[in-house]
């Protein structure tokens, strides 16, 4: 994994889409997993991963290095990435 940014998301979630768009606009490389597109055991494993960092298992769950941000919080995301300004 060459990215320190990972998003656990749902393919139908507008906040998840906004988060991906923000990261793309900031030219940040990230990995994402659309949890609702997974099946069976794979889905269970990923949900357990999400619960380790976000007990409520809500989306998007964004992991930036060792910081976890739950929800689309543009200011917090930019701060965690070290991006300052508007």
C-alpha cells in the first residue's frame, strides 16, 4: 500500500462521493473500499476492520495515517492532510 489515506465508503453515499471528490481535487492519492459492493466473508472482514477504528461503523470512515475521521468533514480532512487555506 503506497497510500496513507483509506476510505471505507458506500457506493450510494453522497458524503462518501463528496469525500472522494475532495481528495481528488486536492491531488491526494487514496484507497477506497465500497463496503456495500462486497459479498460474504470479504464484506464481514472489512466491516470488522471499520469497527476497529469506528465502533458505529458509519460511512464514510476516513483513515489518514493514524487519524480517523468519520463523515464528510472538509476542514478536518484538510487539516489531517496538512492542507491549509480555504
